[in-house]
């Protein structure tokens, strides 16, 4: 289909302190229903969205972090996390949720969705998109 | 006059924490809440400024905000975690409160 466009969603905000992270996730899921080529990137405080073990019982907010695990089912499987952002925040990929997707072309083999990339690699990925939505 | 300072913005996104640290007196208390709890984590670009502040000031962080963000295992030594009741107690124990919103 020729009208499939490359959509990039840029996540730069931490979860819970503001509504950006949750709203972005809603937009991504809605957008995924339109069969576009979707890429997500997490930079700056956005990397905190993907940390494991959220327990929001004490702050009276919905814990939306389990929803990230559903992205693979929506064919959202290109998720890039900037290495420099992780390092500045004392995080490694092991602190993040293990997000996977199943590859239909390889007998539903389970593959990792998250790739840690450098700033320059990310710049290249971002430059190859048709539409960039930044939150 | 004893002062309690609250900070609620991520140290990686806003300069509120630095302003608070620069403009608070020795002996005052600093309570990190909401996205500011990220300042209490070990091994970050903001860790050193908190460690430096803890030499002369008392630093607290709201436990519920830490738990919500999944980072409870990364909070640095010396930062005292308080719950909401502890937050209220801190407010009552100090003469004034400044919110670095």
C-alpha cells in the first residue's frame, strides 16, 4: 500500500508527574489501528517511562506501564532508547521492561522490541521519517 | 527560622532543584516529590549535587512517588524516604515551606 507513512513518536517526558507520557501512549495505540509504519523513541526523561516495577497505588494514579507490553500486539515493534539518556539517569537496559513482539514471517518467533542506540544513530533514524510527533 | 523546600520537577528537565539548592540555607530541609524524586537516584547526572547538599542540608523523598516510578532500589544512601503522613509532619516541623514549582 503506497500511502503507508513512517510515523515517529518522540517521548521526552517522565511518567506520572505530567500527563504527557500517558497521552502519548494513547495516541500511539490509536495511530497503530491505522496500519502505519510506527517507530517510538524514548529520550531524555522519556526513558523513565519504560522502567520496570511501577507501583502507583500510593499516588492514586493509573499504572499505565503494563500497556507498553501490548505494543508488540499492535505491530509497534521499533522502539529506540537513547544510550546517552539512560547513562545520564543511572539506568541500563536491564532497568527497563523487556518488550517483545512476535515475527509472523519467522514462525512467530519472539523478538526484542527495544534497541538502545547512540544519539547519532537516533538522529539518523529520526531523519528518515515522514511524520514526527513530539511530546 | 527553619525552612522546608519542596521540589517537584525532574532535575534533568528543569533547573528547579539547582535553584533550590543554591537559595536554601544550611540546616534547611529539602523534600523531593513527584518527578523530583529522580534527583534522589544513585549514579545519575544529578547525584553529585544531592550528595553535596546532604553535607549541610537534610534531604527527604516521597516514598509513594518513588514506588510509582519503579526506582526504589536506586535511591541513594542518606536520602530519607517519607510517606504522606511524614510529608505533613515535615510541614508542621518547619516554620515556612517554599515550593519550587
